[in-house]
C-alpha cells in the first residue's frame, strides 16, 4: 500500500532556516526561488531535473502556496529584493566589511 502525503506538510517555515521564509520541506529551496524560476519560464519538471532532491509535488506545492498567499508573498518578495539590492549597493561602495 502506498503512503499518502498530506500536502500541507510540504511547505514549512522555520525561524532559523532561510530567514524563516516559506520553503519546501527538507530543503533550503524557498517558495520565492520556485516562483522566480517559474516567472523566468522554467517548468516544474525542469526545476526537479536541476534539483533532483526536490519532488515534483514539493514544487507544485510551492506554486500553490504562492497563489494561495499571493498578495502577502508579493510584498514579502519585494521587501527581500530591496534588502538584497541595498546590500549589493553597500558591497559595491566598499562600506561593508
């Protein structure tokens, strides 16, 4: 008999991992990474081929999680991108040790 997986367990958020951002359980692959790949035209199957430790169910769960929480995650992703751009600017200016 096959084991049935509860898809609600495929996306997790853990304070000490990936800054607490939602990610595919058992990995450090965030929902944001998956969505960025999808928006760039990468298919879920290609993501799994590139990262064989992921399951197709995990990738599709990340996509579903995003669309179920789109407004909040779009805000979170934008804030994260701004933080990254600010850090890159600091690195480029030589003000970060």
